[in-house]
């Protein structure tokens, strides 16, 4: 009897063990069977010592250990693609810029940075003292940490246009892609050099690629300066992967960034995916989120704009959501779908308009586009373009005219109202593009506006509503006016003598409190912005985003105060120092009272009541 009980207990323990361990063993055996020994060894080589960078430990095991939380759905083969070994190694790194933290140069180094800054539009000197394998913050929503993705994902050709990019920035872009991507998914990285004249982007780059990365990174070269659009096309023609992934040459890929981009394409090859784009600070290289998502759009001057997230996207912050228009620089598309769509219109020159052309036709011709919150890529936004124009006339307006004529149907009339000169620009031969639209049996632009960009007109109407207020903003306390002096984004401004009191006073004092509830100088796309909620927070100009937030203002007709809902403070001033800042609202404070030249009192009272 005792022996029988022991046998029964052993059998029960065996069943329990198979239930717990069995799925992981099955997955491990299956995945190992799918990999050749060559694939398991095909990892990027360490960078040579003469590149003067700190080496990163590289683990060759692309499969997570059995102790990791790997799950397989009953209905589909999904796995956890995180490489926890590499994540742990990154988490222990210390040094300049590690963990995506800012680096502050010593005073004696500040003078050395200027020449490189002028050549690149960002602090390249600082980049050179940060490891090209540096660690970064995990900026994803916490729900992304436990998401699983299809175990069978398509291969990727990463296409990176390069023109006079700074050496350490380019290498950091390459390393971040290879370090944070499953090796078996990266078919190749194609650098397409657009006729650079920097010496180290010629033979030195060729030699570096020959000695590193096991042949996964290659360069092709343009024979003359072609611009972004044709350079991307050259890379796409040379690509051999299932998916074309277009990136810039000054990026850093985020943690587990690639599987979220590829899964929607694996499920439907006509789906285009875009990562969330985080900001790598051009001055101190801190990495921070740009925001937590918005949908791409445009206004009727064809400037790229954004639409607020829909409620369902807010409720599911780790799930892909549809977006009408891509920003243009970073996106993935199946090679099959890209070429079915004719690639980019080859009549487009240099850059500008290509993101609209591709976005419109992929939607109108049977595809869709999604932003993927769990895929994040850091990007350096240059302070200025250091390379200058190629010198082929107003190519941006010509590109926009081509896109409008081929894809926008009757809605192009709104563009011509806002940009009258465009009607006099010759768009070139459109026969091939119009034939493509007919061949693919694409829907109308009216369909796009009503089904895809259905709320665009609400946020960017062809004929904007009246302003709430306009003209000078005069301080009651000091009889001075707010003057932005034609300053640029990220610059502060203050008070000056009012130009209406003295015609000899220059400056920029004509403002408008628009129907979007932002305050901006007339005919300029920069807005009053304050991002801090502390007392005496400064006021700066920032590119208008039309999403309220830090740029949301209300005018109280009765108290004459300019109220900032995001900080729950009012605009105040030190008249003697002519400074502007934010303080808690006090209705009896003269320095918080402002008089506009013109006020639509009905609108002002209406917007004051709105939440």
C-alpha cells in the first residue's frame, strides 16, 4: 500500500512539472530549431580599440533564459523579445551621458565646442566624450514591459541617409540599432551617403565597416547631391529585407523597439508603422519623451501638425493607434507595399512633401498607418541646418504642388488660398503619378478627410475662426507692452515701450489670442509657453502645437488677467526689470492686469467658461 502511494505521488509530481516547464521547453526547442548556428553567431563585432569608445559587453544568447517571464498564447505563437541580459548590463553602466542623463561641460570645455556646433547644429564636442554604446532610460509605458509579440517576424533593412553626419553621432546610431535589436531580425543596415565631403565619411568609414559588424552594415554612395527623398529611394532599391525601416543618422534606438514596429506589418503587409520619437537634447544629450503620443496631421499651408489622441488610445497606452499622417523621418513599411505604391514620387526633389505623398496614397489606396507606443527612438533636433540648401529653387513648394494636384482633389483649393504663389509653380509631368492612382483604384481625398482625418478640420479649419483678442498687450502697471522682438523658439522675451506711443519704437508687439487659445506674434508659428508650475516660472516662445497644455491661455475681460490653466497661475511682470513670469492669480495686483488693443468680449467670456 505504501509503495503504491509513493508511485502515485511521483506521477502527480511529474504531471505538475510538465505543466509548468513543458511550454518553455517546447518553445526553446522550437526556436533553436529555427536558428542556424550561423545566425546565432552573427552578432555585431566589438568596435576596434582605436575608435576610443568604451566597449559594451555583448551576450550572444538571443533567447531569454527559462527563468524569464516568457509566455506563449494558446491561439498564436507570441514570445517575450526583451533581452534581459543586455538590459541588466545597460542598467549598471555609469559615465558621461549614461542612462540618458545630461552632461554639463566644464567651463574650459565650453569654448572648444563652438566650432563643432557650427558645423553640426548640435553639441558634437559633447557627443565625442559620450560612449557610442551608452545606456538610455526606458521611456516606455509600464504596460510595454510585459507585452509579447509574434515569434516569427519579418527581416528588416534599415536605411539611413547620411550627409556630413558627425562621426560619433553616426556610430552611436548604428550601435544603438544593433545593440537593442534581435540580430536575426536585422538583415542589413544601409548607409546611403548623399555626397558628403567630410573626410572621415569616405575611406575611414569604409575601413571601419569592413572591420566591424560582420558585414551587416554597408554604405552606398550618391555620385552627386540628391537630397533626402532620392537618397532614401537609392537605399530602398538596394535593400534585401522584407521590411524597409527608414531612420535618420542622428538617433538612438530604444529598449525592445523593433518587435512592436514589425508585428503590425507581419499581420498585414499594407500596414505602415511609426515609432514614438523622443528628444535627445542637442546641447546636453539628455533623452526625454517628446510627449505620450498624438496623431499626425497638417494645416492648409502644409505644415506638419498633430491631432489629439482618441479616447480608446488613451485607455490602451501600449497599443498601436491609427494616425493620418507620418512625421516622415522614422517609419517602417513592407518592401512589397512600398513598391506597389510606386515608392516615393520620383518627381519630388530634395525634401518636403514626401511624408504627405506617402501618407495620402497608402491610406487612399488600401493600406493603413499606426503609431506604436512601445517602440521609441530618440532623435536629435538640430538648432539650425548647417548644410544649406542644394540650390534648386523653391523645391518644397513645387513638391507640395505635385502632391496637391495628384492626391488632394478639390481640397487643394484650400492650400492655394493659404499659399497663393503655389498656383504659379509648374509641378512638372504628373502623368505617371495619376496613372498609378488610377491603377490602384485609390479612394478620393474627401474619403480620407471624412474617414481617416475626420477631426482635422475642427483643429485646423481652412478658414480660421475669429481671434479672441489681438493687437498690443499693454501692462496696466507700467504702461509698457509685451515685445517678442522676432525671437525664435526657446527664447525668452519681456516688456518694452509701446510702439503705438512712439512710431520710432521697433520690435514685435502685434499679438493674437487665437481661436486655439494660444498667444502668438501675428503671422508667426511660435507661441507663449511656460512649462513649469512654480512661482516666477519664466515665459518663453515655443513652436505652436495647438494642443493647449503649456500654451493654453484665457483672458478675463473683467479682471484683465491672462490665466494659464496648466499652471493655475496668471501672467505677471516686474515692470522695472521689464521681465515676464508666472505667479498665483491676484485680482488686486496691477502687474497682472493687461489691456489688449481689441477684444471680442463674447468669445472671451465664452472661452473663459470652457474647461
